[in-house]
């Protein structure tokens, strides 16, 4: 496994359709990377864009078609090439506590790096529960993939089409109320509002949290400043995984 310091063209070996708007692209390369880290992906004629790693070996990116680049990516076929640079940023850290129980909270396509983290958890002796939230049943991601790993799973949908009706954060109380599965650490990734709510709840419960933040990134190496959050944090360098809410906390 290696680090791609310059963009490298990789062949798309396989494309998996995850739901109506999201696909996973499996590339013919590997990276020495941690869950929560990201890569910058590029296509000719377009600006490069950041994507969290859904896996490092093989390199896998789970991408929702929400903009010009991601729609162009969705138009590619197996055998086409995608240029990738990385891994970049700081990822999640597992404690290695053999008696530890961890809780993962994912919203939207923020679920993908948490699935990567779940596959790493057994090696650190961690037991895993997960909350996955989406707008509706058709928007849920990787549910069967989590189930196949033996994860205790809670589902939430805003329209109530499956699982508990509401947001992913609405299911936290059920997990924290059970002393058998109360987590030692919470790992989360998703929309900013969800991350802030999770960080605030964990602070109140005195539970450590690691949150993967989303931000507009252009360079991925801390030069352009486009991904600044709060008062001086750069998501691409100081994150994207933070152990606090960077919007509410200023650098020391």
C-alpha cells in the first residue's frame, strides 16, 4: 500500500449501486490510510473534489450524485480511469480497549467512512453499535453491509418509512439508556447540524466523541484556506475528524 502524493490514474474495477443517488467506485489501487481520511479525486476538464475513503484496500469511494463532478463520476463505467491523490487529513482513532463498546452515528453518505471504521474495530477489541439515519428508506446506505458485520443497528428515517421516525440523533437516548451497550466513545459523520448535536450530547454525557466534518476543499493540503471552520481550524489539516465541535471551539 502507498500514498499518492501526486494524482495517479487508477482504473475503476467495479461500480456498486447503493441506492438511487449513490454508487461505490472500487479502484485498482490501495492506500495506507485510516477511516475518516479522504482523497482528492480528479477528472479531465474538472476541478478535483474531496471524498472520504469507504475502504483503503482496494481504494473505494461512495459518492452521491449531488453536483457536476459527482454526476460526471456517476457516468463512468468499469474500466474507466479516475485520478486520485491522498490519503489526506486526520482520521478516526480506535482506543484498543478490549472491553470497549463504541457507538457510530451516521447521516446520509457520512455512513461510508463509518463502515470502513467498523471493519477495523474487531482488531482493536471494540464492540460496535450503529445508528444510521436518512430522509427515507430509499436513502439509507450500507444497512446490509453493517448487518453482515454483526453490528447492533438502529435505523431512523425522517418520514418514518423504516425504523424510528426522526433524525439519527433521536435514537441516541435509547442507546445511552442501556448500561450494557453504553459506549466509551462515539464516532460520527454526516451533516453539520447532526455533528453539532452529537458533540453537544456527548459533552453533556461526558463521552468522548470523534466527528468527521464536511467542508468545501480545493487543495486538500492547507494552502487555500477554503475549508476553514470556526476560528482558524482547517478541515483538511486539523480534521476532517475532530474530537470536539470546531465551530464552537477556538484553537489554543
